[in-house]
C-alpha cells in the first residue's frame, strides 16, 4: 500500500508469494554475481597493472641495452682508430677484450667528466688547432713535471690502450663513457693494462721523457665524440700558472 503525504488517493498492489520469491531471488543473484565479478576482476586489474609496469620496465631495459651496445661499438671503433693512428694492427670486431659488463660498469660507476688533475705541474704548451697547417696541430697540453711523478686518471673508465707509441712513448688512453677519451703520453712507467678498469684519481703511470720529447713532462689530451677539447676548460688551475700560447684556426 502506498499512502501519499497529501490528499492524493491511496494505492495498493499485491504481489504473490511466487513473484516475491522470484524478485528477491533475482536481487540475491544480481548481488552475488556482482560480488563474484568484483572478486574475480580486482586481481585481474592488479595483474594488468603489474604487467603494464613490467612491460614499461622491459622497454626501458631494451633501450638501455641498445644504448650499451652502441657504446660498446663506439669503444671498439675508438680502439681501432687509436691503434691505426699509432701504426698498430686493429683488433677484430669480434674481439671481446672489452665486454658489455665493462660498459655497464662505466655507466654505473664512473663520472665521465674529467675532474681530477692528471699531474701537478706547469703548462708549457697549449692546444693548437690550425686548419691550414695540420702538421703543426697539438691536440692537448704539455705539463712540465719531474720524472717519476704520479699520473692520475682524471675520471673513472676503461683502458683503451696502454703501450708504446713512437710519438708519445709510453702512452695510456682511457675511455670514460659518453664519448670522452683522455690521453697520457711520454710516461716513464705504465701501471695499467689494456682493457683494465680504473677509478677516478687512480695512479695509472709515472711521468717521464719517452718518445719524441725534449724533457720530462706529461702530454695530456681530452677528446669528446672524436673531437679534441682544450683540457684547460676542465682544469682552469693550469691556466693560472701557464706559460704556453694557444692557437686555434
């Protein structure tokens, strides 16, 4: 019976027990179905979110692996360029002397920007880049120092080359990641081997007078993406006590 608040007519309706049972049963079934659906769908939704997150992670890892592979190929190319420049035989592309785990280590553990002085001393020769007289180019700086002084790795990285060069004598070349290479020439003694890892500030050699050198000093170069960079930009301390002249052309 429906009784309105106003003066409207009363309304009555009857419902058989069978219809009532069907109605109540339908409500119970709908409620139970909804509960079961929620119980089933909530874990599925969580699984979907988890799978979606894992998929995003896999995509990121895939991109990282592709980047590492490119870095590995870049290191091998740089090593071959260095060897060819020194008149040595290039390594085969399949040479695994520098492995993927080494590149991962470089990226995770090293600060590729040169930030530790390679040696204490006075700069006697600066960077010279002359596009018209390339034979006069000087791709780094010469730092006068007593023979036997420690030579430090300016940043953590991988030894690309450690050996003899006619021009630079006992030479060490390091790869620091992100396209950075550093050269350390004219050493008396080398303390690291090719493909070994070095930490920032680690002693890698002792200064000397080997190769084409007129006196004890360290020849130091910084390269970024196969282009020479003035080391003074990273180490302004050398600028303050420098006696050299730069030429850029």
